[in-house]
C-alpha cells in the first residue's frame, strides 16, 4: 500500500511540474506538442530552448541538410521537417501539418529571443 501511495504522489508531482513548465511555454508550443520534448530552461528529451537561443545568438545563417538559409528560415525549416545530429542522436520529429509556417516562424523568434 505504501508503495502505491508513493508512486501516485511521485506521478502527481511529475504531472504538476510538467504543467508548471508547460505554462511558461507559448500556447503554440503546446499545440505543436513541443512541450513533450522541450522546456524553456532544462534539457528534457531535446535541448532547453534557452540553450538553443544561446547556441545561435549572433548568427545569421543556418545550414539544413547541406543548404544554407538565413537563421530564422533555416530553424523554421528544421522545426517543420524535423532532423537530428545537431543536439545529439535523438531525432526531432516533423511538426504537425496543422501548425502553419507563420506560427513556426513566431516560435523561432520566441526561442531566439530567450537569450536577449
């Protein structure tokens, strides 16, 4: 019985912690399921968005699959189509088609603005 109570409390704590972190994310991050792998300030499955912002601070270009783009367009393309290798071997899935390209660009601007 004690084990069940402890497990339940731990599960509730994780759900509450996840929800607190998710509320800090923009609504679009929830809509696109970004919150499953990312938080703003801690590595989860993918990198923390603060770390992404720091990595690209001051850069103007991003190369996606061998093609150079301006930074925002390249990162938006990566979010749209997914990819792997920049932050380790865990693949980032593509973004659901319901998320519009303009919304992805807004998300990129949000992420890049975290280190300002």
